[in-house]
C-alpha cells in the first residue's frame, strides 16, 4: 500500500493557531485517500503538506480507530471562513484561482459585501486535464503580480493539490489553500448541507442525494473502498 493514514500527520489544533508564515494547506477526506492509493504525486502532495486538515468524518473516525487520535473535522469551508475573517480584520488580500469566470464574478460580489476590507483578485485558468507550460507561467505571473496573503485554489482534487505542491516555491503568497468545492458553495452555484447535517457528519450524504448519478461512484463505491482499505491498515499495522 503506497499511501497510509497510519502515521500521516493531520492537523489537531484550532485554525486560530495557524502561523502566518508561508504554508501549503490541504485537506483529506475518504475520496482523496482513495485517489492517493494510485496517484503517487498526489500522495506526496498530501504527505508533505505543511497543514493537512481532516475534512471528512470518515477520516476522523478512521484516525481514532487506527491510532487512538481524536480529531475534529475541519472542512475546506471552515478554512475559507477563517482566512477571510482574518484578512478582513487586518485588511489583507486574497486570490481565487480556479472555477469559471461567472462563478468568480459571484465570488467577487459576495466577498465585497461579506468581507469589505479584503482586497480580492481572481483568475480563471483554462479548463483542461493538464496545464501546459504556458498556462503555468501565466497563472504564476498573475498570482505573483498580486502577491496575495492567501491563495485559494479551486481546480478540484487532485489537480489543485498537485499544482500547488509542484509550484509552491514559485508562488508569492503566504497561505496556499486547496479548497475545491468551496468556490461553488460561496458562489451559490451549489448549496452546502444544512448545519445540522454537517454536525451529524452527514454532509457527504446531502451532496449525494442532490446529485446521486454523478456522485454514486464517489460515495457508494468509494466509501466501501475506503472502509476496506482502512481494515487492511488495521490488519497490517
């Protein structure tokens, strides 16, 4: 097994304790754990994150089962709100890299109302499986011309995590955060689960019942695969 939850360093503190230095911040859930089994670069990006957040109740339970470590689920949405509130208090800046221009327009509008003290910039990269060298240079040029305090990446996993990992040293930003679907949640193109379902650890179920065809492989087959892989870790630890 190339990627294991056992021994993986996950964030156990409050987001308020995040240092202000340059950090690569990623999240892990059952879906990304499954992908990392067959994607070595993605696995390395997760393993070498400065901060890896347990964004999934299944990860929280599995970590407790494997190592007796009690974690609190911290979603990408939680990270987003923490960073935006922090930036709003100090008058900082952020950039949203990813998604469509229409989504980014909604994000800019909402952010101007919700976080008026934050300087927001956006960039919609080409929608393709892999970026060319020209694409990468263009993205880096835009980011580094803005020098945001926080760079939010919304290009879906595992592309966003691998891109941030590969170009970390070339990015002029302090916190580099892969938050994926949060772009859609904040833009309003996809509704997030009600708070009571989130507290019950059923946010995944809410997303599944809203898009059962698209997400059946991820949540039905994927969840069974995750359980099987964790059982293998228990047996071979």
